[in-house]
C-alpha cells in the first residue's frame, strides 16, 4: 500500500543502459540540488555484502546480468525512501524500473512518477566505459560476458519502460556521450525547463 508519508514525494526515475552514467550524474545532481538518491543496484549490492542467504541468491542473479525479483527491489527502495522523505521531496531512483511491471507496481504501491531522466548512449560506448570501470571497481558484473548480458537485458526489458513513459510525455532524453560536465549541463537545462529545483 502507498504510505501517506510518501504522498509528497517527487520521483525521478533515472534510466539508461549499464555504464550510461546514471550513478555519475546522480552524484552531481545531489551535490547541486540536494535531492535524495537511491540506486537500486547499490541497495542490492549492500544486501549481497550483508552475507545473508538472500544476498547469496541475489549475487548469482546479478552475476548473470539478469533481473532480481520485483518484490525484493521494491521493498528495499520503499524502506529507504521512508527514511529519507523528510530531507527532500525529490528522489532520484537510479536504475529502476528495469521492466514495465516494476514501474506499475511502484506507482501503485510507493509513489507516482514525476519524470524519467533517460541517458542515451551507444552500446559500444557503454561497453568501453564498463570495461574501464572494471579495472578498478571490483564489481563482479563488470566483465565482458556479464556486460553483454546486461546490455541485452536493457534492450529487451528496460527500453519498453522508457517507451511507456515517453508515450506519457514524461521522458527527458539526454545524450550521454559527451564529457561528464557536458552531460550535467544538459541535465540542468532540462530541469530548469520543468521547474525541477
Ligand atoms: N566520458 C564520459 N564518461 C562517463 C560519463 N558518465 C560516466 N562515465 C564513466 O562511465 C563509467 C560508468 O558510469 P556510472 O555512473 O557508474 O554508470 P551507471 O549508469 O551508474 O552504470 P551501472 O551502475 O552499471 O548501471 C564510469 O567509469 C564513469 O567514470 C560521461 O558523461 N562521459
Ligand atoms: N532494479 C534493479 C536494479 C538492479 N538489478 C540487478 O543488479 C545489477 C546491477 O545493477 P546496476 O543498476 O548497478 O547496474 P547496470 O546493470 O545498470 O549496469 C543488474 O544487472 C541486475 O542484475 C535488478 O535486478 N533490478
Ligand atoms: Mg550505477
């Protein structure tokens, strides 16, 4: 059930393929605007780190580049949102929804979607960025095989989500192939147009 405390939440879903720069841009947005930032991937990795039996299951799915069950991610995000809602009404929900049902369930049980911030970049660029990140990230999924599977999962499951929200006029599409500061410049212009501040 939707929680009354989350009624005032303004939710920005941050989407883009693996390595498109969601996490990087979210950090810049947080620094300038003070919004709350929740990365569904980070929440899942924290659960894996905890070493719980559930964490072990999650790890296996993430190493295959597949999607973990909707119930788990949704519960993690909702709990985290309840703890933050007094800080700022704006929430950057990074890496979620990854499939249509994640979006509809979130909107029914947590809060409505204000806009979707979509970082668009070619697969080749995403792959190169992730291989580079993999040299130091320690992320089990930053290897060539898993990257290819993550790209496939993005195309088959997440692109339809972007189309769904685009049809509702809710998508801010940003070309994410430039430098970090160029991309952030565009984000700021787009936020200004929509009075997101
Ligand atoms: N050139 C360039 N590199 C970027 C940009 N944004 C991110 N990167 C690099 O690309 C890599 C991936 O960026 P992340 O922010 O981790 O991407 P993400 O979309 O959160 O990726 P996942 O967590 O795998 O979903 C990092 O090594 C960044 O340094 C950008 O705008 N331009
Ligand atoms: N909403 C989500 C977010 C992440 N995940 C899992 O967590 C992994 C890492 O997510 P992430 O957002 O950090 O990274 P990318 O897959 O976007 O590169 C994904 O490949 C999925 O296995 C998921 O199943 N559902
Ligand atoms: Mg990320």
